[in-house]
């Protein structure tokens, strides 16, 4: 299940590409999917997708989303990379303040993830202000305006607003991940290529002991496995920086070799808070997106009716039993008021296989060997081959409202040479409950009486 299925179903349901009979026949053909509605809808979409005009709406929308995601993701990565380089800039006179980098890889990610969680819980609201706080939302709006894409799509398609919000949420997490990857690469690249001196400095009255306890709390996910990635109390004491006349304290200069050890803590903090937790949130958002997509598919106009037509047997409005109709039959044409449940062969003259499936379900009959269309687009040789392979009892559906032609009479005569018994069933339209009107049946009776009727029965109400 993906966004393409939702978009293709939207386009197909707008066009009404299949009839009720075809939908029911499709449901019978894919009966194993009856309790898997998404799989059933996907199979139906695959069957009729070629009827849509190219390029498909799904191709245009997903292409737009892919391009926007790629551009915004690339921009986020570049911003993260250069932000990291700026935060780690070191000119040899003033150390790099680790508090700035910690804010970017710990506190800012936690804050944005908290906003995302609130947005998820309020995702059913049409006026979710938290969605408008995500950079992804506004960056896409700006880019779409420049590309003149958003208004173009709105003219032809309005996406479910709940689904659209989940798409924004998912993309926001993707952008945040790439931003954090840029930060981590900036840290590792700077540590490898330069000799950095880290320090910590703040106006708040925080003692080295208090800061050490705070860092130990932040490092709880990895402190048992990588203890070297936690700054020692000694390192914290030696790296506390006080800005007095733009000069470093003599104690910091004495222990300058230790100041670079901060990078391990910063790297682990980036991996856990900015990458690992964000990845977990991305997976949670993806699950929410899948659920929203599923709900959006079922909420499409026409989806419920389509599934109902596929899975519910037709209820005919016409009477299937006799109602005392008297036909003025002048020849010995045998009448049949009730069908048997099983025939060796069931055939339909110029009736599609899907329509035959529906008729068989409505009439509660089945074929022991074959259900096949004859006449129509078939060639004479094809019909002859079908007739020669027929034997036993044959049920032949014909369109009651179309008068018998010489072609069908010739086929019936050929069929009589091989079949033991032929039941001709003139069927009416769906609105008539597939029961033919008396005047039409009389026409068929008159025509059938012109050939050998010893092995022919005609179904009447």
C-alpha cells in the first residue's frame, strides 16, 4: 500500500471505469481477497489502470513530492553541515563552546521531536498550528509557489488534509535526520582535520560538579558501554572558560591536550539524541502515515460502494419464480420455469465472461466444465470449436431485448448436434432483475419453434 494506490483509485473512481456487474464479477474472480480490502482494491486498480490518461495523477504527484523531498533534504543536509562548521569554528585564540553544539544536537532535537509528537496526537484536527511550526511545511510552501505546482494540483485534486499532514510530518523528520547527519559529519571532519580546543562557558551559576552530574544524566544511554565518551570531572574543571580580557586561563593552557577529548561526548550525543531518537520517531510517524493512508483510501468517494459491489451478491428485484404468465405458443416449444443447479456447460451469446459470472451467481447455477462467451467478437471457427466440445446439458444465455438473428439460430442448430439438451435463457436487464418481458420471450419462442425443438427448452418466468 502506497500513495500511488490512493491517487490511482481517486482517478479511477472519478471516471467510473467499470459497471456494477463487472465489479461483482471481479469480486468473484478474486474471492480469496474478500477479507483483504486493500489488496482487493490494489488488484482492481491494477486491472483498470491502463484506462487512465497518461501521465497519471499518481505519477505527477509522487514525482512532485520526490523532487521536493530531494531538494529540501539536500538543503537540510547542507544547512546542517555548514551549521556544524560554524559552531566548531576555532581560530586558536578562543576555544569552541560545547554548550552551543550541545544545544543543536540535544536540546533542539528534543524540542522539535516533542512538537512532532504533539502534532501527531492532534493530527485529526483541521487547524493544527503545530504543523505550521515545522520548517518542512513552510519550505515546501515557498518552493511550491516558485514552481507554480501547488495551485496546479489543487485545480485537479484535493488530497485528504489528514493524509497531507502526515506527509508533512514524515518529511519533517527526514529533513531533521539529514540536518543531523550534516552536523555529525561536520564534527568528525573538523576533529580529523583540525586541532580543536573545547571548553564550556555560561552566564548561569553552574559548578563543575553540577555540570558533571548533568552530563552524566545526558550520557545514560551509553555511559555503561562507552565510558570514555563521558567528560571526567577533571576535564570539566580544566575546560571551564571565563571570558576575561580575551585571554585563556593558565590552567586551560596547561591542560590544553585534554580539551580535545570533548568530541567523543559530542559525537555520541549527536548519534543518540539527533539521529537514533529521530530515526525512532521517523518510524513511528511512518506507521501513522500508513494508517492515515489506509483511512484516506477507504474515505474516498466511491470506495465503499465499489467494495460493496465486489463482495455482496446481487439482490434481484424481478421474480425468479413463475407468476402465472400465459404465453401464446403455437408450436411445441418446451418451457422451463426452474433452472437446475448444475449444467455441463454455460454459454452466453455476446455476453462477457464477467457478466456471465454475475448471472450465474444471481441464478444460483454453476458449470461443471466451462463458462464461455460465444458470438459477439468470436469468429465462426471459434464458435464451431466451442460447440463441438459441448456435451450433456448446456445453458445458453441470450439477450432477450435483441431479436434472434440467423447467426445465433445457426449456432443453436450446431450446438444441438453435440449437446444432449440445450436450455435457452433470454435474460433481461439489471433494472428488470434480469427477467425478460413477456413480449421478448414470445419473439424468442416463435423463432426457436422454427428449428428442431426436441432437445430445446426455453426458460420463462
